[in-house]
C-alpha cells in the first residue's frame, strides 16, 4: 500500500497514520521527522537542509525528495508507505510522482480527511497538552475532570496550549492550506487517485472508512 494522507491541520492525519502503521506494518513518512533525523545525523542532505534553515529559508524540494527517496530504500518500506506532510502543493506532487514512477512504486491512493474549517478551528484552538505526559485533551470535546490539569498526572502538572494552536496562528495555517494544499484535491482527482473520507467522526469510525476507501 502506497498512499498520501491529505487534510488541513487538525483533521487527524497524525492519528490515522499511526493506526494505519500498526494495521499494515508500513512506515509513516513525515517530512518533518526526516528533516530532524537527517540534521541530527549530519547526513549530506541533512547538512544541506540545515544550511537553508539556519538562514531562515525553506528546505528546497529536491533535498526533501532526496530524503524521501533514501527513506523508501529501507527494508520496512518494501511493502509500502504512508506519506504525511508531503506534497504540500502541485509542483511537489508532480516531482513526487516522477520520482516514485522512476522507482517503480507509484502512489496507489490519496486519502483526503475532509472536515469543515469551523470544526477544525475548534479542534485546534481547544487542544491542550499535559506538560508531563504529553497526553492531548480538548477543552470542547474531551476535557478532563479539572480543565487546569491532566486528570492522570494531577494538579502539579498543567495543561498547556502549543504556540501554533493560538487562534491567530491557526487562522494563518488554515489560510496556507487553502491557498497551497487544497488545489491538490483537484490534481489527485484528475489522476484518479483521490479518496474522500469524512473526518468528523469517532477516530475508529474514520479509520474503518479509510480502510474501505483504500481496499
């Protein structure tokens, strides 16, 4: 199985990637994780990426694709992969498809986790994380008994809001998604790869629907 997960921030891509990983025993490939790993290991591509990041620039697509190519060469990716966080725009999608076809491993499906932007905004702005255990809560949908702290770790460990979950930051993130990533929906529809799954449901229900969509 070779798939891309698409969806706005807060649509559940990370959660569903982990469920797919466990069910199909194939790796989730996150470009953010690849960048951090390559920089930490000081690989050739990692050093190239670090020089760009140190200058406050975006890492170029060629470098990111090189990291994906390297990751796909590992034994655990032989049976397939789940791409999360890439591509983010049509030029990246075209470059990715060219690379995968050259490897003889083209995409089999692109799953869009579809969710109303109003619900997304509420999911992200209501998200809180326990500063001790990292457990995630939402003050609107899954609040602990006492909203000030994790109900497992106790009152000495507060729930915190990540900087990128602030309302003004969320609005910018969703604007970027609408402008850059959403056009991929039309691109992958034309390619006959898009599968749309309603993400406004229980985690397990969404996962079951993804499995049906890619069966």
